[in-house]
């Protein structure tokens, strides 16, 4: 399914012309395809159906309430990394009893909130956290379900800012500490060890790291059972990659092929925390060309979406396909080389930082002031990481379902920018 097809040389989201939405709602504009969100979730549900997994959509990838509601209605649960995310899950009307809570710095308030919400389990990342959860559960008179987060020392070959399962980063614990803490839980009436958690990093475009994690999980689960734990869950986190460039993303079935047999062998239930895989290619960011400019031997296309909207290129050097909404040259599969009929340009935003650059030396069709450009694969870690830097109000978000369009976040106003500030 292609949620953003070009039809008669014009970009659509499902059945709706993108230009119509830009006229109605202005730019920068986030457009999501509801049916692609559901398609991606179903792809994972189907691929892993054999082990009846609990799929916990990773809220941090895109935390818009309507997206959470869409996920909940389609049978997804949630992975949260803060009290705020748990609050959102509740506000979306979702059940919290299948929520998993990860993150290295859970505060006492967040732990209490999660226990009150009767979540499925905490992914515990340190001894200090384990002690805090035990103390708070004790005060509340409840038993806290915990999984320990293992740092499996697997190199998932992602960007240095998004690798999480390698020795030396802040996530999880090594196997020695894991065993120590498991032993500690055994004698703690406030805690119950229910599983093992690993999240290897993101985005991961091969299955090898998951195969290695699966093998490790089998060993660890067997060891824990021998030590007297009743282990029910293997949680392999998220990280499934997507196609940002062409079609480098794997289908969910490829990951399932290596994960499902391991989960079966361990005799456990599977939890997964996919974020990007579900929402990444479900969304685009549409900007409008403000100026084009020739300077220093280069051509700049300055459009009104910026790094405060989508920070991934500035933060991770990430590649996004970008193409006009009504192009003079049809979009080729490969946007990374020379393209006939196109000139080399830098596509930038208005923010006062050189890092506010979406593409450097990219072949791009000629555009004029007022033309619309689409930045693809913007549905994950787009709005979720956006800010008001340069006092830029955040854009509008719309959800498209066939021919139906729903505004799921209003455009911010100037008044919104200063809403919480006080004049001394
Ligand atoms: C960020 C994160 C995820 C989601 O990663 P994706 O690449 O978006 O699938 C899952 N689990 C944990 C613990 C995370 O921190």
C-alpha cells in the first residue's frame, strides 16, 4: 500500500490531494494516512500471530492522541517512557493494563502513577530503580511486575545517538548484574520478576541483531527458571527499520522469522515495542517554498518547514525523500544520485542555524515561491521531537482516512508561544 501516491502528477494522501489540504490548513502541515498506520500494525500482528504477542506501540515515536486512539482501537497496547506518555495513553481512552514502562530515570511520582494505573510491567534499568519500585509498591501494598532490561552487548549498527543495546551506553544492565538483581527480586515480596526486556536500538535494517537477542533470551530465561523464577515474557523492544531512501525496509515477517522460533523455544509470551515501523511512513511534512536563492555557487530552496518541526536531519544526519507536491519531473525511485531535468540544490528551513538543512546537494525539480514540497517518512520522531525554537508555532496535524480528513492537532498561534510565561 502506498499512502502517498502521485496521481496525474500531483501528490495525494489516500484519496485527498495534498495541495487541497495545504490550502485549507496552511503550512507547515503534517499529514498522516490512517489506513497505512493500521496496515503497518496489522502487518506486525499477522507476522507474529503464532505467538499471540502483546504489541506495545512506542508512544515516543508519535504521541498524538488520535494516533494513540487509532492504535488502541486496532488492538495495540503501548510502550511508555515517562509519566506524561502514560497520561496520554489514558487520555486517549486506552487500557493501561498492558502498558510497559521503560526508561533509565523513572521518578518516584512516575512509578507511583504507573502502579496506580496497574501497568503490565516495568522495564527496570538499574538496581536503584528496582529498589525505588520495591519501596513504593510496598507503601502502596501492591506487588510490582518487573522485567529486567538486559544490555545484550549487540551492535545493531545504527546511528551513535540511537544505539542502545551495546556495552557502554546508558540503557539496561549487563548479564552479571542482571543475575544479581534477579536473585534480589526472588526474596522481595513487593516485586515479581515476570520477564526479560531488550531494546537494541533503531532503526535496524537486518534481522541478525534480533536473532542474536532471541538466542540470548532463551539462555537467560532458562537460567532464571532454574533459579526459581516464573518467567512469562520476552520483550524484544522496537527498532524495526523502514524505507527512508527506497525500499530498504524489511517486512515484519522477516523479523518474525528469527524472533518467533526463539520465543517458542523459550516457552514465553512475546512483547514488542514498535514505533517507527508503524508511524514513520504514515506521515509527511508539507512545506511551502518561501524563496529560492543563489549564493556562493549554490542554489537554496528555502521552505517554511524547519528543524524545529523535524529535527532528524540535524540531529541524526538522517535522509528524507523530498519532492514537490506538483512536480515538473516525476519522482524517481532513487533520489540520491543525478536526476535528469533537475538541478542540485540545498533544501533548507528558515531557522537561524546552518543545521536547519533537510537536504544538501540534492537533485530537485525547479520550484517557485509558493510551491509545495513534501518531506516523506516524517511520521515518526517528527512532531514528537518538535519544538518552538525561533518562536515558531508548531504546525497543524491532519489524519486522512480515505476521503475523510480530521484535524488532530490545531496549528499553534503566537499566543500559544507565550501562554506559560509570566511578565515579571
Ligand atoms: C524508542 C524505543 C522504542 C521504539 O523504537 P522504534 O525504533 O521507534 O521502533 C521501543 N522501546 C524502547 C524502550 C524505546 O526506547
